[in-house]
C-alpha cells in the first residue's frame, strides 16, 4: 500500500513520532495515523534537508525543501526515561 501524501501547508499541527528518508521522499509517522505520510512541499517536490532539534522546550523536526528552500518545523514526540530522585 502506498503512503498517503500530505502537503507541508496542510500538515500544520501534526505531532511527528518518527521519520525516515528514502529515494522516494520523506516519510513521517504521525500521532493519530495508522500509516506513514509522505511529506510534499508546496512546490510539489518531496525531498528535504532534515534536522532534529532537541531542547528544553521539546524536540522538533526542522525541514528545508531541497528544491525551493521552503521551511517547516514540526514538534516531535519523544519518550524520555524518568530517573528516580534519591
């Protein structure tokens, strides 16, 4: 089954649980979706420069379209191990 495509401008508000990049584009695992979504830029292309940013404010996936330079940022869900306090 082919992944459903979603345009970057229609993907605002999604929470990314995981991602993978392949020659076919960038695929996101998104909270509330059973299947991966293939992210497509507003220019119609699907190849991205991807950076993960992890800060005190939370994790984020930072994207730049390899073709037109459009940018996007999506929050990422992270599982953090809790450390018991002494």
